[in-house]
């Protein structure tokens, strides 16, 4: 993509409404624009990252055997009366009347609707297990939306819903999602630690939050440092095998949010030199809630003995849009964002340091064409800005690799490559630069 | 995908609420489920097609130079008061109050919001031309939603919005979208004919509807048969070149909906043997509306002479979710859907005609593994249904290629391949079947 043809409205000033660094950087880098309190438009740079995150989430859900469908944003109030949550949910639920005065709501979550879909079609244990997920915009009418996409009102979530015959089978489904989540966040370059959690309004008795460590995070967390070095299951993990050993390994090392922190246990279990008290951001949560919704909504299947029983359910959320904020909170410096490669809006930026110089222009065009032809996502800064502004913009938007081409180095047949994550620089021929950045 | 692990709730009976064939087939094939009047959940089979259509639309928008962003579903009422459309839009607009009694609406279209985004950042003609698009769920509170996804209330649209300094430049943008639309629909296997159209509530003085011919369509259309044979621009079309010759070629052959049909001109221009009067379905519409929104909302840029002028705009919609219905209306027979390959939920279906027979099972598994490894999307019917039910389901859901494996033909080292579009059958070795279906 040529920057001269892209839409990248970078802000020079720090927006005063932004209280946290991810919100500030997303506004300054031209990634989002607020359209109403807690409601954002995703400008092209932000949209590209959002899609990359969404795609990683999707691939790992698919790999685990979950099936994607899509539920609408609007739901009938009557569906929520069945579960008893319509009145219970409170003012965070956005309630709507259509032209015929029918009561609708903008879905804050989808346990009711997916249970309704399930019960309409599945009648026998033979069709289990089943895990259905969707990636959809949801709405929660926060009293005071803030922190940009971290606590928005309209936000993108992945939610999976599992259906099983009994608790043992439901725990197998739970474990699959646990492993899928470990892989999902690791692929984005994040250390997201599963921590035992309260179940809250979803209900049930088993839940883990996945928390990204970031000093600017909303929750205090206490961990045994060893948890940071636990191995994340590889692409070859067999979801049909018994995943219990992986779960045991990850849940036997101390990791808790301040809400459920047990100071006595922490001091007893964790050696002093391994105790870490830091902060974190929740990016996912998984729940086993048993028959809470299937009892209320009569989602029954015939068991092997022919007797109808309510299914055991779980739900599994990932905050897709929130993840952009979480990643920036974890990966930035004073100059801007440092995107992990897997979610970067572009992988490489070419900075033409003397736009209009025939040799420099030609070298930039050639490199741009070569990298693009090899499938590398390149943002080519071909604008007439001065070099300093190009450096600042490239650091701000956080592209992992910057290739700088100016008359001096080019006269020696060289370009300079800068790695954004650590600031390291190297000088090499354009051909070596291509070889380095491809594959 | 193994059918035993997929979620494909096929209905045996014709649902009585479905008045048209696409609605009936989408319900019977387990593609959608109605959640409220005109509001659907997309079950896994339908979701797969929706994503394929969305991706083709995206690729052709990108190819034309349009930039993707995403606007939220909810908008502030005040934004629409600026353009004067808040009161004008009528009861199709879903109006909402949040917990603080702020007036919101569920976007039925986005001219106002994109103009607001544009004017916030773009101040000079030097940043033009610009074409921004999004693919988003929208809501129109139809008095009487019906015909399934063809006239739903919550529906998926692609909308592009172009910004140019003057009318001549805006017509260049319009022509790019015209060509992109020709390519988009052709890639889906559709003959979508551009027809001069009324501009309606969007405003402006230039518009074309893209209409798919289907006997069950909503609009009567009159065309010169020659329009069906006009060449669609290829992948190598140069969007930076003058596209006028392509537009002239397509707009000089008679094609009109009954609303704007001119019987006298039709008879004068079109030889009797080339006159076609049939029906069609609108799948896209493009508008040039000049300064309608930029005047009202003060979207000005400084021209080359330094004087601020209102930009000239256009908008360009594709009914992404509606396209599923349109494609089915155009491509089906009494047995079910006949998906064009580019949008089929799976490309190949393997039918195991004797589940449990060791040789047949092994041959099916081997073929499934080979095709999957070569990147072919396969649905493997490994259920314990009888052969007749498998044939009927495969025809209903419309996978383009069916490979049938039973004990008799397998004893001779053969499988049977059926092409869904014309019903033709061939017998060949499994290795030949793989060679035929790969690439």
C-alpha cells in the first residue's frame, strides 16, 4: 500500500480525552475515531489489525473443532424472559422497540439465543458434542464508557457455546477451549495467563479469565513467575486426546486476580523469589455453567437410555476489539506502538527519505514491487513529508520492520533496516533486505 | 469437514412461511434460522457462503483502490439532523434511546457518518481522490419483512463512499465502482446487468442498479439480449486508466427496469429478436449525488487555488446477505440449490454409500485426506443415513461436485462423480477423481 493513497490521519497532539496509553496511541495513529460515547469507527489502519486478530481467533476455534455461525445483533426480549435474565440484566442492556412496538434488545451476550437454536434442531445425544461460536458486535450500555476500545459500548466479541450430555463431557469441551485460548493469545505475541475466576452474571461454578500482563492493566494479579515459562501447546495438539495434563500443568501454578487472591496460600506455595505482583488486562473468559440455561429454556436431548435430560453448557468469550488495546498496553514505548508481527497492520514500512530524488524513488519502487510480489504486506511512505516526520510516523504506527532509503546510503548500494521492537539497525543491500524480510 | 461433526439441520418439510424458492431452500438446507421478523441467524452452512461472497466483494473493492474501514452499527441522531434526514427517513429507521436518554439509531446507511469522518481529517484537494468502504450489518425496519434474506430487517451490506474535488473526478470514481461491480458479480457466477435507475432517498442525479436476471425476481426488466454477451473486465483491468470506453459499452445497450422502461425507445433501438422481457433482482446500486451531503454537513476541502469547496460524493452499495437469496433464485432446480463454485459452502462432497463397510470407509477416508491435503473444501458425508437420503441432502445443499463411493463400483476400483450444475455423471478411479477436482 502506498501511503499517498492510504487514509492514515495521524494526530500530532495528544488527545486530552484519552486516559490510558492504548487509547491515546490508537487515536494518534489514526486507528479509531469516536462516534459516540464508547462507540468507535475503525479507520483503515485499526481495521487491518482488528481483522488479523479476528482471523487468529477464528483459526484456533476451527482447529479445536468449534463450528462458526453468526447470530444477529438484535434479539427478542421474550427470549430473555424465558431465562429470567431480561429483568435481571439491568441498565447495561440496550432495550429497543420496533415500529410495531415489539420489544427487542441489542445482544450483550448470546446464551439464550444459542440455546434456542440448539433446542430447535438437536434432539439426541448422538449429535453431541457440539460447540458453536460466532464473532459479532455486541452492545453493553456502560454507565461510563472509557479507555477507548478497552471499555466500549459497541464491541466485537468471539463467543463459543458448548453443548454436552453431562458434566464430564462438558469439562472435555471446557478443556478444549482452555487450550485453544492458550494458543490464540500466544499467536498474537501475548503472555495471557489463565486465572481461576468468579462466574458473575453468566452463572455456573467453573471459570477462568485469561489475563495479559501489563503495568497499565485494570486488575492487580499475583502469579508465580514459573507460569510465564509454561509451554503453549503447538499446532499439532490433538483435540481428540485427553487434554487434562495440559490443564493441570497450567492450573497448578499459582495465578490469581486480586479479587480471588489468597495471600496465605500464595506465600505458602510460591517461593519468595518467584512471587510477582503486577497488573493485567482480561482478554478472554471461559465458563462452565451446567444446566442453568437448558433447565430454564428446556433444552433437552434423549440420552442413550431414551430419557430426556437437560444439556450441560459452557460459554467462552474473547474480547476481539478489546485485544487491540490490550496488545498496545503490553507492547509500546514513548514513541508509539510496537506491534507483534502476527497482528501488525503491515509487516514492513519503506521510508523514502528523499522523495523526488530519481535514484531513491527508483530504489524504493523496486523494493516495494519485490516485497509485494512475494506476499509481504508493505506500507510504502511515498509522501513528500520530511525524513523526521516519516521516522516519527513509522514509530508511532508500530510497523515491525522499517526500511530506510536515502541518497547517502544508496550511493553505497545500501539501505538501512530498523527493527521496531528493539530499535536495532542494520545496513545491507536491497537484495539482502528482501531476503531477510521474506519468509 | 466430516458431516458427523458438522451442524447441518436439514428440514424434510417445506416451511410454510417461505413464499419464494430461495427462502424455502435456505431454511430447508439449514442455512438460516429466523430469530425475529426479518432477523436471521446464519447457521454454519449459510455462514460459509456469506463469508465467501463477502470476500469476493472485498477483493474487488480493494483491487479498485477503495480502502476498507468499519463504522459502528449505532449512530447519533444529531448527525442525521445535520443532513436533514433524521425526520425525513420515516419509520424504517430504528430509533433508540440509551440509558442517558441520548438518541441513537441503528444505521440504515452511512452517508452522514462517513462525511463526518472525512471532514474531520481531510482539508486539502491533495488528499483526494478517496474512496472508503465498509462491510457492516444495517437495519431497516420494514413494515412487512419477507422473502427471507431478500428483504430482511438486519442485513449485511458493503457500502463505499467516494470523495472528489469536482464532478469530473467524481465520475471517474463512479466508473471505477461500475467496473468493480461488473467483476464482483461475474466472479460469483452471476449475470448482473447494470441498469439506469432512480436515485430515491439517497439523492443525486446519476445511478445504476445491478440486476440479476431470475424469473422469480421482484422487478420486471427489459433488455437487449446483446447485453448478456458483453465482456466483463478481467483481473488485469487498469483502474488508473480511462474506464469510459467500458462504461459506454455497457450503457449503450438497452437495459431498463419497468420503473424507467421506455417502450418506444425499446422498440426503436432493439431488433425484435433481441428483445427480452424478464424479471430480475437488485443486488447492488451506485449513486453520484454531488454536493448533497457536503453542502449540508460542510465537508469542504481547499482546492488548488486555496478556496474551500464542498466535495462531490458518491455511494455504492452491494447487498451481501441478499446475494445469497439472489444466487439461489438464479441457480436452483426442484432438488435444491446449485451453487456456483466460487461461492459454494464446500466444493466437493464425498458420499459414503455404505458406512461401516471396511473397504468403502477406507476408500472414503483416503480420498477425504487427499483432497483436504490439497486444499479442496470437502464435506464428507460419513453419517449412517441410507444412500437415498445422502443423495437428496447433497442435491439440496448444492455442493458443485459429489463423489459417490459404494461397494459395487469400488470393487472395480471406481468411484462416481456427479456434477450438480447439469447432473452429468462419470465413473473413474479415485486417483483420477483427485486429479479432476484439484486445481
